[in-house]
C-alpha cells in the first residue's frame, strides 16, 4: 500500500490571496507528477463557481475535486494547509485536500482512510497546526489502521 501523503504532496503556507490561488497551489504536486492536467484544476474552480461551497465539508476543511476522469491521468491526492483561512464562497478554509479520481469508485478506499483520520478531533488539530512532519507521521499511523 503506498503512502497517501509524503513530503512531495503536502504543502504548508502562511496565507494566500484567494481560494482559487489556494487550489492552484494545492494542485501543483499533482500537476508536477502528471497525475492531473490544468483541465482538472479549471473544472474544480468551475464546479465551485456553479455549485457554491459544497466542497467545504466541515470547519476549515475542503475536499476539492471535479468529475472523475476529465483531466485525470492517475489517481492522486495532495494537501495544502494554510495558517490563515481563506474565504471559499463564504466559508473559511485552511485545509485544501485535492482528490483526483479516474472513475467513481477506485478512490473510495483511500478517501475512507483519510476521512477516518480527519474525523478524529486530535488528528484534525494536528493537520490544522500545519507541521509537515507531524502530518506525514499522522498519515503513516493511519496507514497501519
């Protein structure tokens, strides 16, 4: 089983100008590894503009995604943690998790493992703290569960 998050696909920033910039930064590791194309990033932005902030699942956390397949070369996830929240259509967000899926089902097991970590209040606070090593360690522990 491969690591969900590592040093390459986790980024920590103080702040950004807007949610679109945050999404582009969060997507960069997936673009760099050719898991997604710019089409996927544009589709995520378009989806928020058309449907509102439905990707904000809880305080400070957004699960960013678009339709599976379009602009996706392989399944992948990346994480951006901001020290200061950015407004995403009326919702403050510090954690941007970008999920790229090839179809409607192949990513579900990985997503379930991530969500199990995120629903733990202590784990969520570790992520919000924005210490990259602690976040990587947290997901390594989550892999063992």
